C-alpha cells in the first residue's frame, strides 16, 4: 500500500514537472525568440536542485520524512499557482519565470533524497532490486508519455490552464506523500556540524560508499552525451537525417529503458544473487553499445543500438541503487544520497559543457567514443572491486554494515 502511494506521488510530480518545464520554456521562447535563453529553464532548474541538495542535512532534521516531502511538494504547488495568477494578469517577465523555476528546483533538490530514502524503508530487503526496477521503469514510461503528450495538451488546454493542472497534480502528490504516514525520521540521530556533514563523511570514510560514488560520478559524465543538443548533432551530421529521426532516437531510448526495466524486474531474483557482477555487466554493455553507436552511420542500426542500451542501463542503475541502499545505514541514507547527488549534479553539468565543446571541435561521434570508453573503464573497476585479491568486496546483502579505510 505504501509503495503504491509513493509510486503514485512520484508519478503525479513527474508529470507536473514535465508539463511546467515545457510551459515555462515556451513562455521564454515566445518572449525572447532565443533558443539559448529558453534553455535556461533546464539549466536554472539543475543549478537550483544542486543547491537544494546541499540543504538536505538541515531539512532532514526537521521532522518525519513524509511530512517534509508533503510540505515541499505543497510549496511547489503553491509556487505554480502563484505563477499562474501572474501570467493570467499578463505579467510575463523572464526573470520572474526563471525565479519560479529556481524555487521549484530548489525544493526538488531538498526533497529528492527523501523520496529515495523512503523506498528502502517500506520495502523488504529481498524485494528492493525489483522495486527499484519498477520505479525506474514507471519513471521512464511517464517521461515517454509526458514529453509526447505535453505538446498536445498545451495545444488543447493552453499554457495557463495546463499550468493550473500542474499545480493540482503537485497538490495530489503532496497528499499522497502524507498518506504514506511512515514514521521515518532520517537524519535526526546527528546534529550540529557533524550532522550537517555526515553524508560527506560517509562518502569519504566508507570505502564501499566512496567506490559507488566514484562509479556514479564517472557514469554521470558519460551520460551527458545523450542530452538533446548532442543527439541532434549526431543525427544531422553523422546519420545525415533531419529532426524527425532525432525524435525517433529519443523514443527508441525510452522504449529501451522501459523494456529493460520490465526485463530486470522479471529477472530480479537472478540479478539479486550477484549484484556487483550485474553492475559490471550493465556498465560494460552500455559502454560497448555506445562505442558501436558512435561508429555507426546506418540510421536503422542506430535505433536498434539505442534500444539495446536500455536493458544494460537499467541493470546498471537498479543494481547500483540497491547496493547503495544496502551499504548505507538507514539513518544516514537521506544525507548520503544528497552528498552523492551533489557530486553527480556538478559532474553532469561540467560534462555537458565539456562534451558540447568536444562535439563542436572534433565532431559528435568523438564524444560517444569517450562516453563508451568511460563506461567500459567503470565496468573494469567494478570487476576489480569484486575480486577478493584486490578488495574485500561489498558486504553481504543481509547486512547494512560498511567498511572503513
């Protein structure tokens, strides 16, 4: 029951996020006719989420995690409603829209780790990988449907009415979060400076957590090649096709991850038996297929390769998430998620800039080579980590103890 409430809450919030991102982007583009300025919606949101995640050690000590989540989502809904009122009266200042994006993103960064910390608390240990896979799959389905339906809904309802609907969706998400009614008070076992930096202390002192964070940061850098600008450049310059095929590539990516999520959920019992091996195989599969994608110039084969990346990507994502939930003590999970997220956000932002520069300088195929090699190196590190002769390895899935250096 609690898992269903969390899934529904996440779903309503994600639909709302997709729709208001499209609406704000549309408003900025209409006002400025500048592609660069309209992309500030995504950039400002990402920066705000990064800053918000730095505040998690403070917000996590204020009360029950579900109550914090409720307050955060309700405040996001209130922000959307306020923006709707201003837009209704014709106030469409760019700085005002971007300020609203910043506030919503800041709140998302503050409550994001709370949502991730609730799932392992309401799930039996042997079911965590399957639940992580289910949540990842549903998230991809919502993204797929949301980006397809968003344009249609904007045309049907109009920007203003759809923005009001976004506010209602966030309100429903907030109520569903509160109904979870989980007496989880993550992060209240430490206070002061030690409590504030406890997530960072875990990343530094605990070898297993540190290793998983390094892997996650490496792969955050590699994943930047799949942002819209680079995939579009690859389609136009390498495949020599138009924007329609850009849409096909994006759709193929979502289909691959959705299918991969279903497959991993069905095979969760086998994947669960050797999570480190599954993590290594997932990273290796993504790396090899990304390298082949960069070498390829045949459109149909490009679609097939992107679809095939999906199952390996989901295997890597869900096994890493499950291992992380097992090795981090429950009381430190939210703050450690936040610290790990800080590094991943920063790495991703810097990687976007770097990959964009390299794509402009050496061509879009080059960045896919770099990404593929990065994933392969990541898988090799995992294989080394699981060898007792090199490392003692991760603790058993039946314990939450961690090893110190």
